[in-house]
């Protein structure tokens, strides 16, 4: 998997959204034993769905944690990879998320994933793919920059409309 600034027009394209879920000094990662991967939660933005809603839905579905609080939009990046002989270009949006309550055992979640709370350093060390390590670095930089401020920026304004327009273009 590689990050790319451009791709050819023959690629399959889609938008994905996910979350970097943090609690105190811990980060939620998902082990995927069937593939030997450690990932951050994310998934497809459905037609008509806005990016922030998709990020919350996908993170809830994959992790089993339902009491998520959406935070800062950490940005976008385009990830390019091959799947079954086809080039795929995924535009990813990630959000910083927290839990509304103390983390207990997750309620459900997808069977293919095992949610695990790790330190920031351990999470950076075990994430399988570089683009996901980049999301973690962005979340950590934001956390360090705003750790002692009462007025962190709200960067989600305007996302819903833009994401929905982008989805309609892809339909």
C-alpha cells in the first residue's frame, strides 16, 4: 500500500472514513488475525452518507465501541493499492475520537477484528500500514498541540456537504 498524489483514470475509486480512538494515554487498534494485520477502524462511505457519520458508523461497527465522541477531522490522504489485479484509489478521512465513558469490553463489533488498547508508541510500532501510522502521528501532533487548551479547533464544519457532493459524483 502506498500513498500517492495522483492515479490513473482506470482505477477503482472510493471514499473511506475512520477514527483514531483515544482514551487517556491509550489508542484503540484492531487486530485482524486472519490476515496478520493491525489496523485502525475505517470503511466505505455509503451513498448519501456524510463523512463524519460514516467515520462514526464504521468505527462503531468494527470495534464494538458505541459511545464514541467525534472530534477533529485529521484530514484526508489518498491511498493507492492493487486488489485482485485492479488498481484501487481510496480517499481516506480520519477523525480523532474519544469515548464518552470509561472503556469496558466492547459490545459486539466485527468478528474479524480484536479491539486492543495500546500506548501511542506501541500502536505506532504495530500498525501494519504506513498510511495508518500517519493518521496516528497526526492525532498525536494535534493532541500535543492542544493538550492544555480549552478551545481546540472544530474542523468538521462543511464536511457533510462536500462529502455528499463527492459521493454523488462517484455514483
